[in-house]
C-alpha cells in the first residue's frame, strides 16, 4: 500500500507529474514571447551602516556596485541554483538600489533593491528577478557584516510580471 498522497488532477502545481513526482515542466510547445519580471526587497540596518554605504566608506569597497554585479550574475545563474528552473537566454537585467533614512521611530534605515529581468522565450523570468534581489541584498550583508551583524533582509517578492499565458500581474501594496 502506497503512503504517497495522490495529487489532485487539476493541481496548479505544474512541477509535479501525474504520479506526484517532481519534474521540469515541458515548455517546448509554448510560444516564445517577450517576458519581463520585476522583484523587490530591502535590507534594514543601523543608521551608521547606511552612512557607510551612502558615503562609499565601507572597508570592502563600493557596496552597491558590487551588489549590483552580484545580482546580475545571480539572475544569469538561477537555473543552477533552483533545481527545476529552465536555463534562459536573458536579454536584460537591471538591478537598482534606493537608500532610505529612517523617517520615524517605527522604521529602520534600509536599502531597497529592485531587479528587472527580460527574455524572449517560452517561460517567464520571475525566479531570475527574485534571485537577483536576494543575492544583491545578501552581498550588501556580506560587505557590511563587520559593521552590523543585525541587518535584516525583508519583503522580497515579485512586484510585476508581463508576458506569457498567465498575462500581466502587479502585486498589491506591501504587507505592513
């Protein structure tokens, strides 16, 4: 007697076959379309850490420049990191940062990151955009951890997706 549950026949989880086994989705029959995904997130930190980043005085160098390159590299390597992701011919990656002073006692100083990834192909680039944001923020942590080990990466999520069969998606407001 099998202890594995039988998956529902109309499961929205496309990475499982009819027997419930994980597999890479076959995209051979899908049309190649222009696809764009934007993800975002932030890393919160002490005021002094944000000042190091803003002033370019971190001991390891240009924090945001290195984090931007790391995010671009991560987008290109996503299929090596996420087991069922397809390798994609990415046509563009943009990684941008915004520095935020703490406007009030309820929020912390932070650096927000957005990554936009584009391709023309049969599958989307959401995972590439999310991976770019995560790795860019992790790079900021790595470069500044000597000054602030309490930094927190938060709010990483898909912000917008265009193209493909599922159409256009825009995320609602960020959770409070």
